[in-house]
């Protein structure tokens, strides 16, 4: 079934199962990609995918501009993942760090190696890395969203990058 975003949004607003299925088929891979960045295992990511899609279908009436459907779905998925992180209380933010400095290594790695590197750091570090580097939020935005200090965000990001860099360097050494 081929339809544009406006038709998809309208069909979902009317709760048409075929249209909801089309939306799911179209956007589930992207949403799963978001969920895998925040989840602690693939099963959790699949649960987050389902939670995100349910939330999308429940809230689609609030979408004002159908041309922004993809970005809106992405935002709903990120917010669902953040709620999951808060709900699970798996985030343990360490004491504030006063020092932030970071020189990034720009080495070529596969997506699988990068995902494994992200899994090698603590959940709090991974969350801050995702928000700062992938979602491109400022330190202030991340601190407000997570209810912690900007210094804490900087420290977690520094440690996430360092931990991921160490993991990736070990991979290169073992080749």
C-alpha cells in the first residue's frame, strides 16, 4: 500500500488497521534503531519499539503538520526511551566532575563495532553520549532533561568517549 504522509496520518487518526500497519512497516526500522541506542539489550529495544509505536498511534491526532511525520515519530521514540531509562532507574549519575577535555579519535569502524563500544560504557554514560552526540543537544538541554548539572553531563560524556575510544582501540590492536 503506497500512500503519502498526509494519508497515513489521516488513516491512523481514523484508526484504520491497514494504514496503521503501513505506518508501522515504514517507520519500525528507524524507531528500532533509536531504541537500540538507549536499551540495555535487544529484548528491551523490542519492548521500547512496541511502546513507541503504541504512543505514536495514541498521540497521532496531536500532529499538526503531516509533512513532519518522520521527525515527530523520531521524537516520540526518543522520549519513550528516556522515560524507560527513568522508569528503570538504571541511571546512576556520578559526582560532578570539574574537568572536561576531549580530543576525539577519528578512526573508521563498522556500525556493529560502534554499537558494541556504546554497550561497553555505563548506562548513564551511554544516555548522555546519545543525547549530546547523536541527538545533538547542548549540555544545558541534557542537564535540564536529566535533572543534573552541566558539569555532570560533561563528565559523563568525557568518560563515555574515553571508554568507547578504549574499547575501539582494543579492537584495532587485536586486528
